[in-house]
C-alpha cells in the first residue's frame, strides 16, 4: 500500500485540489484483518478497519482520487514500521 517507490509519490502538485466536502478512507477500510489495529483514528474496530476522515493533504500517505468517491490515506491500522 505504501506509495514509495511509485514515481508519482514524489511529485508535488502545482495546485492543491479542492477537498471541500470530500472524505478519505484508509486503504484497508472494510477489509478484514488479523492484525491488531494500531490506528489512532476514532473510527476503528478490532478486525475491520473503519477509519474515515475529512480529506486533508496532511493525512498519512494521503492520495487524492479525483475520479473516485473517496480519497485514500493510511490510518496506521497495520502498524508503522
């Protein structure tokens, strides 16, 4: 999931997207997992990630998805190492 080393992950947008009224979901949102959730976001469960936040370029590993209903980010539910 982590975007590095995708070349576009190192590109900085010339113009920031308008994120008004947009929501971002964790990459693992809705997926069942055997990992102990390590997310610090308030919408979590023990086995299924439910992390959803207002879209913000400061969310970890945030990706704006112009053609999708939700943007994505990583909430930390599978750890940070």
